[in-house]
């Protein structure tokens, strides 16, 4: 039985990683399609409030206990850092940069994770620091391309979004949190509320007409990007090292660039390809190849 459970656990880890690698790689383009009709913060609020609310209601109907106040506070902190600042920042930046470039900038999440790990006495090894240096060089090269030169604000927002996501992922492991899928539900509700407030304060308005493409993109983001992939991410954060949990970041740019080029006619230039290679090398250096993945 222990071997069987171990095999099942390994299978869940593989399936969760696959979900992050390919589903989240496609959500960058899905967000771009959704924003053809909806402003960025309102789009994010609809996505996370719908996904979180439905999941919360289903769990309570199945008998799951209501989270305690302290658990709601922990979920609110993580939901704000990951979903409102992290994901919301990406959506806002995608108004001026392509989905592929956004995914490439977010590939720095494992590098930020290596830096922030020292806050909780998990000091990066020499190899991990080397990865941070190489990855930073990749970001410098990325900014040499036309995509981010045309949008310096977008570049800054993307890096802040990646840093917020990494910091929230690590901090969340030390906060009081609901058990299992309830953590996903409460974090999405909290992040959705913050995004809704940002939408209201930013003066975003409900569109006169929402295109079919935007509706389908929102449904995809709710069902796959939030229900499936976000829950898979929280599972990985709990069961594997942070470097492995955030390794999706080096596959997402490849998926996003391919889909953006095929489905949205997005152009990728020489500097972006060079930056992709450099950043991937940096990310590979921070992955725990020689360490136990408990």
C-alpha cells in the first residue's frame, strides 16, 4: 500500500505539472482574447469571483467547514499577492505587450522565488544565485527588443507581477490557510474582490457588447486556468519544493509564443528568442535537479 500511495502521489505531481505547463501557457492568450471586450481588472474580477464562488459553494454543499477568520485573512493575503497583483498585473500589461512577451517576463518567477526564499531561512545555493544572475541578464536582453521598448511601463508591471507572485507563493506556506480545495476557493474570492475594487477605482466600465471570443475565453479561464491549474499549483506548493512548483514558468513562454504566433499573429523578434534561451538557462539553474523533491 505505501508503494501504491507513493506512485499515486507521483502521478498527481506529474499531472499537476502538466496542467501548469500547458494550461497556464495558454491563459496568456486567453486573457488577451477576453480583453477584446472587457477591461483587464474587470475581466480578472469576473474570472476569479466566478471560479472561487462556484468552488466555495460546491465545497460547502459537500460538507466542507467554513474557513475561520484567520484562514480568510491568510487567503486574502495570498489572493491579493498572486491573483490581484500578480495575475492582474499581467492582464494590465497585456494591453501594451504581446501574450508571448508577457509569458517570457513571468518566466522570472523561479528567479524571484530563489531570492525571496532567504526570507524564510532557505538561502539559495551558489547555483541558484548564478541562475538569478543569468535570468536577470535575460530580462535585460528582453528589454532590448521592440516589444518592451515600446512599453517600459508594461515591462515594470510584468516584473512586479512576477515578484508579487513569487513572494505570495512562499509566504502562503507560512500562513493559516483552509484545507484542500477550500484554499483555492477563498484565495480566488479574495483576489476577485480586490480586482473588482481596482476596477471601480480605475474607472473601468461594463462593455456595451461582449464578443463570443471573449465569452469563450472567460469560460476557459474560469474552468481550466482557475479551477484546474490554480488548484494544481497550490497542490504542488504543498508537496514539492518551490523551485519545482514554479518550474512551469520556463515552459509557459514557449507555449504562449507558439499560440500567439499561430492564433493572434503576434510577432517575436531576435532579441526575444535570445532572451528566451538566457532566461530558460537561468531557470534551469534554480531547479532542484540534485536535491530530494520531498
